[in-house]
């Protein structure tokens, strides 16, 4: 029998949320930097808590995207692990009930975890703004967050009224205790292990839909002006996609095509030429809507899986961790399919 793995703080964090089998599966699937695998300690660092959250969110995406499960299985079958590059999510810069508007609903979690805003990417065609959030301690090893905001004021008055109806009852998933522990984490850059274990699932709960059931007619109204807002209406702040950092993206595309998977017809290439991205089509999901006095279910676009290749910066040994507005705009189209 292989020797038992030394328990680490990261294992203890995930073990408070997942059973042993699920936790072990994540460690088997994902590349994890040695710096994040220190022996079990009385405190969890912000980097360890950030990594644990990213692993939970990656697992959540696998639960919603069957094609992602197949891609991860292929990586493991070839003796490799997934290099989790970034997760992307969408927000709305608009009054949202008890939930802070726009990216603030998410950045209030990211900042205490050690993330900082790296770059801003205007997305004018989508009437959105994207921002990259990168970890201060281990920027190449802890997956980034690409957080986008949709700007309803750029759309019609009718669209704005519909947005208010759909997200105006949003709840705040964080309690006063959660916020106090986040403030402590931001101050100390660590939390007692028991506090971090309690907080972790609360943080994961921020990456969900926070508003309630709404009318099918409102969904169709939103989709007529913005496929992105229609997606937010059904999926909320869930990961829109998770991304595997690969060495040879052309080989990945060829593999996906041979497997008969719906991969994007072209590879998006950044202006610098150093960042190349492609993705699989969004997984369909069944969501409920109000209609008349009843409730109906309709199939709508859900989340998807992406691949990215990053070349080093000129004359430097570190990777170009940036993004590209044109790339992002092209990738966002993976969720623009019509609802059924």
C-alpha cells in the first residue's frame, strides 16, 4: 500500500465541506503548488483558503458541465492534472436588494482572500466591463477570477425595469459573523483553522444565484437585448466557466474535434499573441420560471469549459497572466445560444 499522505491545512479545509472521497478526487484532478501543501497548522493562511474556495468552485462547475468532466478525465488518463488558470463570473452593476451591486458582491470576498485587481477590460460590444483579480501571494499558482459587470443603464428603460424585477429581491448570503471573519482575515492574512473551516462554505455560497423565481416573459425580454443578462438571470454569480491552462492549445482543439465535442470554431488570440483561448459550448440546464399562475421549466444555456495557453512575457521567466478584451468578448458568446 502507498504511504499515507501527510495531512495538510488545505486537506483540513476541504475535509470540513466534502467527504474524503470527493476531497481526494479534487486533489487528484488539480495541480496544487507545494507552497499550498504545508503541514496541518492551527491557522489557515489566506492563500490556503483561497485555494480551497477555488477547488470547491471548480468542483461545482464539473457538477454542471458534463463535457468538463470528460476533459478532466482525459487529462488524468494521460497522466496529467488540470492547471486551473481562472474562473469567470458575471455580475450586474444595478441595485440588487440586500446584495451589494455589481462586482462588490464578489470582491468583498476576494480582497480578504488576498486577491487584488490586476487589470480592467472594457467590453463595449456587450455593454460590460471585465476585471482580472489576481492573488498577491501566488499569482501563477492560484486561479485568477475574471469578474465582469453588466451595465443596465446602457440598455433600454424597459430592459432596466426588467432587471430590477428579476434581481431586486436578491439576498445577501453572508452574515454579520461572516463579514467579521473576512475583516479579520484581511487584517491578519490568516484565520484560526476552525473559523476558516466554518467560513469556507459560506464563501462558496456567494458564487450562486441570489435572487428568486421570475417570469419567463422577463427572461425573454432580457435575452432580446442581452444574452449575458439573460444568463445572469438564470445562473446568477455562478462560475460562467472554468479554464484549464494548457501547453498546446492547437492539440487540445484537435482532440476535442476528434472526440466530436462542440469546440469553438476558432482560437481567440490576444493582441500580444501571447494568450490563446478556446472553449466548448455551454452545457444546457433546466431552469424554472413563473408563467401565469404556475411554474414552467425551460432549457437554457448554462456554464462551459475553456482552455487557455499562456506564453512568457518578453525577456521574463513568468507567464503573461493578462487577458484580452477581444478574446473575452468572443468567449462570452459560448453562452449566447437560444433557450428552449
